[in-house]
C-alpha cells in the first residue's frame, strides 16, 4: 500500500465576491475513497482543481505527504492522476501517441506494452492507433482514465468519471476505483448516486 | 503490490527530457495541422513577393540599399513571426489541453519545450526567407559570416521574446492584438540591433568585436533567464 496522505484544512474559495465553499477540511489516507457531491456550481470541480494545484484557494491549505515527508506543491503533479470533463487530450495525436507523450513528459519510461495493457483494461486496444479526434465522447473519457492511471498515482481525482460512459464504461470505472483502494486514495466528485456509493465518506458542498 | 514503481521512474526525469517531449509533440502536431507554419510562411512569402515586385533591385539608390534592405528583411521576419508564433500556447488554450499539460510537466520544461518549437519554426522561416530575399533583391553582403551570425542571434532573440509574450496572452481575449502590442516594445531594441548589424554586414563596415551580435546574444540570454523565472507565475492560475 502506498504511504501517501492528503490533508485539506479550512479550504475556502471565492470567485470575485461570491462564496463558492468555505471551511472544507478532511484527511484521506491509503485505501480511502472520498465522495464530493453538491448542486451544480457548488464547487465540486473547483475543489478537485484546488487539490490538484490547478487553482489557488482563497484560504486554507492542501497538504500531501509521502513516507511522512511533505510534498511541495510543484511536485504534487507526480503523485496524482486526474480525470475531468475540462481536461482534454491532444486530438491530432493517436491514443498511443498521447500516452507516449504523457509518459515522457512525466518522466515515466515509455513502455508500449504497459500502455497497451492499460488501454486493454478500458477496452481501447483496437483503437490505439486512431486519432483522438475520431474518438467518440465515451472513448475519449476512457482514454482520459488511461492518461490518469499511466504513472500509477497514489491519489486519483475523478471529476464525474462516468460522464459519457456506457454501462461497460461505468463498470470499468468501478473496477479502477476498487483497484485504486488497494494502491492509494481516490476523490470522486459527482452527483451520480452509483459513483458516490463507492466512497467511504461523502462531503456535500450544498449543505 | 506496485507501490514505488512510479516514484522511482519519475526521479530520472530532467527539465530537458520534459522539454524535448513537449517539443517533439508540438512538432508532430504541427506537421499534421500546419496551423503555425502556414500562417507564418504565407505572410512571409506574400510580403517578400510584394516587396520584391514593388521595390525590386533597381528602385533604390546604391547608398541606401544596405540600410533599407536590412529594414525590409527584418520587417518581413518580425511580422511573419508575430503572425504565427503565438499559436504554440494559444492552441493549448483553445484545445483545452492547458490543464493536462500543467498537471504533467514542470513550468520551466513547458517554457523550454515551447521555446524550442518556436525556434524550430523561426529557423525554417529564416532558412526560406533570408536566401530568397538575398536572391530576389540582389542583396550584396560584404561580411556573410557576420550577417549569418546576426540573423541567427536575432532569430533566437525573436523566438525567446515571442514565446514569453505568447504565454502571457494565451488566456486573454483579443489575443492577436495583444500579442503584437506586447511583443513590439519587447522586440523593438532587438529589431534596431538586427537592422544595424545587417547593414554593417552589407556595407562592409569593420565588424570588429561583432557588437550587434553580442548585444543580440546578451538579449537572448537575459530573455531566457528572465522567462524561466517569470513563466511559472504566468503558467499557474
């Protein structure tokens, strides 16, 4: 089990003078899954983006530690994988070329077999050499999952992971989430009951 | 249990490796889409043809040729660059890939990768436009070595200057206008130096110490170092 921990303390986010959420605190340890729910616009995606380091909080702190050592914010990207509707992949590249790029840019040695293995898990092996621009929205969502799992991160951030997926795809998300329980932590932001049910704890941002 | 696999592999990552990955990906994308190269080359070739037909080799007095030709050459190069070099960052923003890149690579590596890509485009532009300009305009150059060094060093400066401005304007609206407006004051000293240097090379003035080349090289070094410090602030929200 990875020895990575996530601690979120008193997180607040304002956009201009509008309060999105305040005083969000939680701790997450290995094997745990946290669900985040809330109305549209309640800040679920923003909270995930703050944890990922893509957005600065108005107040509060996000801390990650690995083997009891604090991970600096600029190194956090190595320790997390993220799937979100707003995260797009390179449409002018094939799926395999996208994966090769993400391996190289993250400093993970590119192993074609490993990439194809993960693609097989999400049912994309046959389409590995297709340009992403020719993918359906469901196939793109599956490829986003591959991208997030490529470096086997101890923290998986899933923003509406079942978005655009068919029943097979949703089962794949279930498998990935339960497998991640053995390897690390997961935060799922969704309003789909089935997705939130994977979680051990749920934070409702609308309350 | 797979714990540790990813962490041991990420340790071998260097800025240069990440930058090279971004550069190669940008090149691959550019070969397939030809967004930037088409914009740059179309502008450069049409301007060059317009200049060579309307002015030609015979309408300017011999005494004015070295200076005016240097001005025309750098106007073509700078404005062609401005027409396409912002694409390196703008296309990431438009395609929605900015965040996935933020999550995958370190800011300095992104800047270096984009800089390498812009320098590749500028290199291709100079390779096509400079010899064509010399041939079409019958541009006589007394010190070809100095002229080449001037063109290369000023090209590097042009790439460094436009890359950091492209990063700044990528998330703004009215990007095209902003890119030209912000680039102009930043590139103005370099343009003046490049024009002076090319004039000196054409006239045959003694380029002892290669002053303009040294200024352009200093500009490149300052611009890259400043950008490496500033870029993380631009790159993060």
